[in-house]
C-alpha cells in the first residue's frame, strides 16, 4: 500500500487535481453506473457501454478495454476485430504486469517510465483491472488534442470508475465464464447425443461439425476420418475450398502416421501440430486417435487464429469432438466386429449340411439351423422353445422297407428306439457326457429320414444359455443306396442259393447212391463237382457276410460261451479235414482225441474244465474259430502241427492258434485282414478260399469288442490270437 | 401206414427234388408252390408234417403259418421251415418262429436232402412219443 501511494505521488496524481469534472457530474456518474446493466449477457455490448460512460466522464478522446485470457494475452474487446497483445507489449502490458494504475501525461514529462507513446502531444491513462490480485485486463484512456486539457481526470472519478469497472468486469467475466460453461455443457450434452444416434459416420461427422461451428470461431473446420493402417481417408467433412490443402494434409498426416510420429495430446498446447502456410493463414491439425492408432484429424483453418489464439473453450470443444469421434470409431469398429462375427457364425450355422440344434438347460430348443428345421419341420419355423422329441418320431426301418416287409412285419418289434433315445437325452443332461453318433430312422412333419444323431455338451459355463448341441446328420441318401444294395444282395443271395441248393441236393443224392450205385470214375468226378459246389456255397455265404458286415447289418446275440467247449466243438466239426491231412492238433498241449470222440466220455470234459466263459454270439464265434482253425489246417503241410492254447485274463480271454505251416512274411501280415487279399504261398492255390475269411473274421472279432492279431515268420508257421471279452455272468444252466 | 408230408416250395426244381427224395424215403407227398396253394391243399387233408419255404409269391411261408394258427385243425401240424432266405437262422427271430409252432429251421444250402429227411423223421418220432 505504501509503495503504491508513493508511486501515485511520484506520478503527480493528486486528489483535488481532478480538473473540470464537477460534483454534479460525479453524482450523475454514480447514478449512471448504478443503473448500468452489467448483467448484460453480451460482453461486447457491456464493454461498449462502459467505454462510453468512461469517455463521457473522463473526458478522454479514446478508450480501449482489454482482457487477459488465461494464456496471458490481452484481448481488445469492444471492437469488431479482436487481436491479441502479447504481455509486456506497450503501456497496457506493463500496467497489467505490474498491476499498476498508470497515468501518463507525456513521455517527455516523465522519464522514469520507458513508455512509448507515439502521440507525443497526447496522454495515455492506463490501469489494470484486478480481481483477487489477479490482473484481468487493462483500461486505456487516451487524451489527445483538445481533450488533453481534461487530463488527468478527476481522481474521484477514476477511483469510482476503477472500482466499479472492476466489479462490472468481474460480473461480465463471471457471466462470460458462466456462458462459456453453459455453452460447453450444452456442447458436451449435444455431442454425445449426436454420437448415440444410430447415424452413419459421415452424417455424424457433419453433425459434430455443425455443433463445433457454433462455438469455435474459425474460418473453417474440417473433419477427416482415415483408416488406421494406411491413413486412407474414409470420411471427409469439409467446407474448405482448399481441397488441395486437405489432400496434402492428409498426406502429411499419413506420412507422419507412417513414421509413427507421436501425435500430440490436445490438452497440452505445446503438443499441437501446427502447420502454417504463408498467405493462407493458420492451419492447425488435431489428431483423432483411438488408443495407439490414428484414425483421423480435425483441421482448423483461420486467417488470424493459430492454436495459441484459440480460447480454452474452443480448445476444449475440439478435444471433446476429437475424443467423441474416436470413441465413436471404436464403438463402430467393435460393433462392426460383433456384427461381422455374428454374420460369419450365422453363415456357417445355416449353411452346414447337417442339422444343428442348440439346447437349453431345460431341454428346449434355443436355436435350430436351416437343415435342422428342414429335417424337423419347415425352414420357415424357428423351432425355438420347442421340445426336440415332440418333433421327431423314431421309426423301425425294417417295417418301412418295401421288400421283405411282410416277413419283417411278423418278426418281433425291436425295443423301441424312441425310448432308448429319450433315455439317452436324459443321460446326456444328467451326466454331461457326449452321446456318440447313432443311426435312427425318424419320422417328422416333413417325411422320413435316416439320421445320425449325436449330442455334445457345450462349454460348462453356468451362465451360458446353451447346455448342449445336438447334431443331426442326414444320411438318408447314403442309406437308400445302402438299402438298395442290401436288398439287392438279399435277392442275389437268394437267387444264387436256390440253384446251388438244387445242384448240391441232387449231387448228394446221386453220390449217396439214391439213384443206383456209381462206378469209381462217376463217383470221383461227381465228388469234384460237389467240392466245387461247396466252394461256391462258401463264396456266396462269405460275400453275403461281407455285405452284411459292411452294411452293419448283422446282429450279435451275445451269451456266455464256454471257450474250451467251443474250441472242442469246432475241432470235432473239422475232424475229417484234420484226419485227412494228418495234422496233430493239441489243445492246451493235450491231443484232441477227446474232442473228436462223439461219446460223452469223461475225457471230453477235459476241455470244459477250463471254465472260461466269453461273451459272444455262438454262431458268429464258431465262425471265427472255424475260419482260424480251418486256416491253420489248410496252410499246414500234411502231418503238420496245430497248437491251440487258451488263456484268461481279467477282462479278456485269449485263444491262440499256432501252426507250423508256410507262415506269412511280416510285411504281408497286415494284408491278411484285407478283403480279397490272398498271400501267395505254396499252399494257397491248393487251399482254395475266397480271400474273405480273415476279413470277415476280424470284423466279427471287432464287433464283439475283441482283438485279433497275427505273428510268426515266413516258413516257420503262423500264430493267430483272438482276444474276446469275458462274460461277467455265467449261463444259468 | 405211409406218413404224409406237404412240401410248400415255389422253385420247381427244388420242389421236385424234395418230393422225389421224400417219396424215395416212403412218404406220401403233397406239394404246393405258394402259401395260398398250401392252405388250399390242407383243407380236409392234414398231413403229418409240413416242409415250408419262406420267400414265396402270393403268400409267404410265415403268413401261411399265421393262417394255420387260426385254424384249430391245422394249428398242431408240425412245421419245419426250409429256406434260403438271406438271413441265417441266428438273425431270424427264433422266438416268433417257435411261437408259431415251428419245429426246426433248416437252411437249404447247408442241409442236404438227406439231412432234411432225417430231421423230419426225428420230429415225427418225437411227435409220436408225445
């Protein structure tokens, strides 16, 4: 305070030196000021009114009122053009900086101040507008020519003015700030609204720009959204006439982007990219970034303003707009991604040639794809919320088969698959286990289909709506072909067997001398015919077996079988052959006399005593044993040896049949089980056979859940071993 | 007294063969080519045993059996199925066949005419005993 007073004294400002402003004037002034509408929302109008009042009462010839913005630039208000004064420039700057009220009569009069006044004959009065020790602006009063006589103005006037001016300006500034905040609030409110609308990006940019233009006072605002990888413009929103500028900026921007130059944070002014072109004013570029990616820019063109001249509000609005755009891009990208993903998923879902059904926890259909709809109802109905098993009925295919149908009609209905399937479903839901594919013949609204149904549980996420997936594969076409083939085979077999029956029947009758005794030659030739006929019968049976196996058309009636007894029976059946070739057959290292005897002597039970029971279809297992033992005999040289051994484990029993015949080379052993594969060896021609025996044997063993293996060396004989599952329950008898 | 047999078989050659065989073995043989024909032959002329093919036109063997079961006089005639049907005996539903009073089920290619005659005699012997 003391210092200020001293300064004032030094300047020669004295009360009472007020000159020609009378007390009437002061009353008038106070009255005027009291009525001054400082709540005017229009700052320019307020300032203008203040200016007029000031000039009237101070007798000044000119008045400038300037405000400091938050970047310490002085803004001249009350004129049409606003231009900045840098702090420290001129008297006003000095005054503002030193928070002094400065009265300047003439530079010549007072040399203490290095104040330059170009009007040597005039005087400048300059004082800062201070609020809470903060300089808000400066008022300059100029006295020139005839007005110079009224300088300095009455101190009382100045004091009242300064004080009032401060509060007026304070209010104006407050109003201005309030207005700014309101505008910003409105803008913040409006921008997100624009973004939340489901507008296409191009439209949205236009809307944003429209909002920006309202509050950012520059010549041109352009918004450009580019792709984030090569900075290719995707959307442009510009009124700029300088199309080339936009293009080149895009290029500059793209280059910068390409070099991965850091693009600025709008909140720190030093980080603004400033591109100024001579003659075209200022061009400022603001990046729109999404995370680490650049997605475009906002371009500000103005003839006067560069970034440094933009108000806080304007900058904030630009930042806001940029961030809104980037948020929108992110959202658009992610929603686009979701849409694309969904689209991709749906494309696959509906174009798969299999029926896929998503099931909920309560066993209802969540969604069914087109194929599933086609199979279960109609393509148009969604099936959602329906119970899958109300939509399909499991049929007995045999009843539906056109040929042989009447015969099959008489045969017992199989345990209803419908029940089996619903049981499976229950199981599926209770055990969370995958249900393996199984064939069903189903009847739906749309017709009858052969399908393969399997079930899989979906991710075990408790939140997940989907419990599991039912997969329905339409195998009707294949099945029809299969069925045709099947029926064809049945008919062929019947047709082949009938003449064979006649041939065989008459031959045996002739050979049995039903038509009189045959001579030796007749008998020998007819025996050859009989042998050939037998081979033909075997061939037909084998081919039929193969076709049945390949069609999966043989049913196994599994029962506990005494393994050693079965072996014994088979040996007895092949007894004639064994005897002819003089093969020494042993079972468990005992010769097989016991087996060959038909009488029920005590020795016969030596075989039975092993008491190993396997679970097998009697006829099919006999076929397996028959094939293997017959092979062993066939491929042994006369007087050879066949050893049969039976062992038992926990789960499986094993029969091994070892001969000391021709043997099979290691590399050929795999081929043995293939169709029509016959390994060439000295005995194969003599042995005859169809090349199907081992193939059938293996298929039968596997169908029983067993295994078959072969070992041995060429020339040293062969060992076949068959593992069969053990019967857990013994026969009742 | 000669034992009588009805052979129902649609294939001429086989029919002739089995007829010949049974006649040689001292049976009085009646023959039929279809199930319907078989039923006609049975009217008032019940044989001691019937050899029955399955796959035949007009009326197949099993249908004929069903018809027989409806008739009190024919219900108890022993029947042996003799067939070459594409299914083996195991595949065939034996329960049903035996429910229809089938005494045996023979496969033509597997069982020679001799076997068939033997089986017929066995069945007849058992029938006599019972």
